């Protein structure tokens, strides 16, 4: 239908996300989809049963704005057990309708027009647009394509009197790198005696490989006092379509985030919250994720060993990067499209994670798939 009004877009340069485009092309060409971090296998039946039971037991109306009390209590217990940080479930933990909502609520609540927000590229594609919608300025620091690690001297040089927030993400999407303890210490040093908020995207907190510890900002007392942590039940329980996550922050910051949250969604899905609370009472339901996904990482790497792709180390998350420039001088987006058409495997070009489309000759693969899909996808990619 023709619009009867003239409007000005707040995001005039933003179109359909690459994930939607690649998903459509994958379906069109009957390609195996190794592009998106969405599992194609079933979650724990106990979780499904828990949601159904909660519905039958009458948990079908609005949850408290901050989240079901039992779930917030379990989250407080989990955070203290894993990271040694105590958060008040009444004032410092909020259940949200997806980690994406948590990112938006935190940035919207704490960033003001004219502020600057530092983040690291390649990056999850939501950060910069959310900042721009607050009439603030996203400041991208590009990670070296050699190792994709933060150069904290670059961060120090980028901080100005207008810097209000630094967004960090570990395990990192899309590069699959993870923070070390010294990364937290450098971040603490740079933000000490400032009013800079740290927004820590930790949705892959339970997917860290090779015996490493997840370096949550909650582990570092000084950082915890200025940080908002956003995490996801969808990633931890193989239910990305359920769109339930949570935020953890000191009460003064959380109070502002809740002001935004209550006017966005007010509350997250009630029966799902009840079921997640029951699952968190069984720590084994999430503590085994690292081993589970490490096995999938290793399977895909073994199966791709005979390919001509150059695999980069995957230290955490659902993802693995691969270089292809030695095979082709195509742009990464063109290479990905050709692989969908000719090999029938969908991946994601790393340029999609840069605001300016920087092309490093790298693609991202997801191993959050059943073993048969990974084996067949690798077989097809070996034909490149």
C-alpha cells in the first residue's frame, strides 16, 4: 500500500539484515545453513515439559516487571557460584524478552544524545544502530585481522570526555575469541575514576573451550560496580526462538534500565521463566555446554581438515572463522553467494559485521548444528 505520509528514517542506511538475506538464499538453493547461530536440534525435553506444566498450572498472565522471583533468585545463586559476585535479585537482576532487548534497554537508559560509545569490530550488528537511535556516536575500534584481540592502547586513545560506554563481548561473536583475566584488568584500569559504563554482552558465557574460564566482568569487583551484563537463556538452552534473557547490574544502573524495559515489553514470557527457574536448579543443564559445543567444534574442524579453507582458532561461542583469500580474490559477500549457489552451504561474510563493510577475506561458520549437518556441510565445502 502507498504511504500517505512523508517520513524521515532514523536509520536510512540500514536494510534487511544479512541473516535474513542469507537465510532466504539458503532456502532458495536448498543449502545447508551454517550461517546463523541457531541450533537445529531439540532442547532438553525437561525444559519443554516445564513450560507445558507451567501453562497447565496457570502461569499464563503477566510476570512481575523485573521477572519471576524464583528465576531471579536462581540467577543470583548461579552468578555468585560461578563468578563470586553477589547481586540482589530484587534490585539488580531483570529478566528480559531476549538479550537484544537487554542491549537496547541498557544503551537507551544510560547513553544520552552527544555521548560516545566504544565498541569493537567485527561486531554483533545491533550495537551501533542502537547507539545511533539515542542520537549518540558509535566509535568502532577494529580488531586486528591477524588475531582479533583488543589492543587496549587503542582503546585508551579512543576515550574522550564524551565517552559514556564501552561495549565488550566475550566469548566474541563473530570471531570466537575470549577475554583473558588481563583484559578485564586493562579495562578496569582504563575506566577507573570515570563515569564510563561497561556493557558486557555475555550470551555465550557457558560456551568456552579448552578448559578456559569465562571471564565475566562479574569476576572483577571494580568492573562489576560499573557494568551491565546481558546474557541469554536461548543460547544456553538451545531455544533461541523463545527470546528470553536477563540483565545483571548494580541497583543504580538497573533502576534506569528497568524504566526502559517496562515501556518496551514490561515482562518476558511467564511460563518460560518458570521453566527456566526449574532448569537452573540443575546446574548440569548448562555447565556441560562447553564440552558439548567443543565436540561440535572439533568435529567440524576435523571434517574441514581436507578442505582448502584456512580455519582460525575458535576459543568460544558457536562459531568458527575461515580464511579464503588464497582461493579467490572475490569480495567475501560474493564468495558466500557463490558457495550457496555452487556448493549449497550457507555461511556469513565477515564484512557483515563491520559498519563500513571491511572485507578481510574471512567467512563465519556456525557449528550449532547436529552432527549429520556438520559432516555433510564439511563434505560439500571440501569441494571448493
